[in-house]
């Protein structure tokens, strides 16, 4: 019982992070389940089953608060489902260890770019709508990584859409979270076909689900009211920190050096949040400031 309560709290925290930053639920929960003794396939299967409920609750909350661009959801969810199903069915015979450093390097670079862009207040210049040509490959790759890695839909899709610059961060997060319901369903079907019902730890999945359901509405509300650039800096710092950890471990960097890098990233992120917060307060009293803070302005 104690383990289930702990898992429920972890599910709550993971969904709060995922719902506000657009990533984190799968990676956090899968890591914990593997530490509890589950195989990577069983951990990913259990997490994706729990995400069926948390993604539904999160999507409804984001939709109610108008954080969702349904055109993006329609174009990215289908390819994401295909990638997730393929990734789930081949996970037992697939090793992603060799590709992990490359993926981490790409995501760390995206995180660094986001930090610089949002701290400096750079605004998007692109005015055309996101196309299927861009969203379909992104969804396919993100879905595959999500299923094989026990999480990855948010870490891949969210930074890519933010870097593209045609959507406000709250719209990116809401759309990515909402479309993840379809991705989780496809991955769950793939795991059930590959592992059978016995391959899912139903009790652990339920505990994660209950915690996530509590956090979903709160996370969606925080995204709605949070200034655009504060979200961007927080997301960039989270991406950079998590993927730097993967990179440094892949190259066997000694602990003191790794911890120094982590501390530096945290320091830069906190400093960036301070800069953006001060800029937000200065512009809050200007005419049209509310729109300015919530939506990006094309120039």
C-alpha cells in the first residue's frame, strides 16, 4: 500500500510537470517503475496505460481553457500513433542505447536555443500555418521514441514546435498533451499485442493514473495564466538539464564534473527566469500587455 501511495504522489508530480512543460510524465514514471524492478517494456506499457486516463483529463482541461490548436492535433496525432504502435511492438527486440546520445545532443541543442530565444525575447517571424509535411514526420518520430523509451512524445514534439516559432507555448503544450491520448492508446495496443495483459502492471498503472488525474486540471490552468516567455525558459532549461544528464553519462564523465554542469544549467535557467520576470513586470502595465504576454507577435 505504501508503494502505491508513493506512486500516486509521483504520478501527481509527473503530470503537473508534464501538463505545464509539455513533457516529463513518461520519462519520470518509467524510470521509477524500472527502479522498482520492471523491464523496460513492462514499465513503458504500464506508463502508457496510465496515460490513457491522464492524457484524457489533461486534454479536456487544456481544451476548456483554450490551450489547444485542433488543426495541429489532427495533423500530428495520427502519425504519432503509427510511430508509437511500431515502437511498442518492436521494443522487446530493439536497443536504443546507441541512439540515445545522438538524440540527447539534438534535444540539448534545442533546449539551449529555447533558453537564448526566450531570455532575449526573440519573437517568431513565420506567419504560415503548420503543415502536414512538417507535423507528420515529427509525430512519427516522437511516437516511436515515446514507445521505445517509455516517454519521449513531449521531449521531442514540444521543443520542435517551440523552436519552429509559429505557436504560443501554451498552445504547443496543450496541443501536444491532447494529441498524446491517441499516441498512448496506440502504444498500449501495441504493448498488449506484444506482451499480453500480463505484461502490464495494472496496480502500478492505476496508482500513477490517480495521481495524474488530480494534477491535470491544475497544470492546464497554470499554462493558461503563465507568461509565454517564462514557460519558454522553463521548458528550455528542463530539456537542457535532462538531456545533458544523458550525454554526460554516455561519455562516462566523472561525477564532480557532471554535477558542476547540472548546477550551471540550473543557475542559468533561474537567472533567465529572473530576467524574463522583470521584463514581464515592466510590460504588464502597457496597453495590450495581456495579449503581448500570452501570444507571440509576428514581426
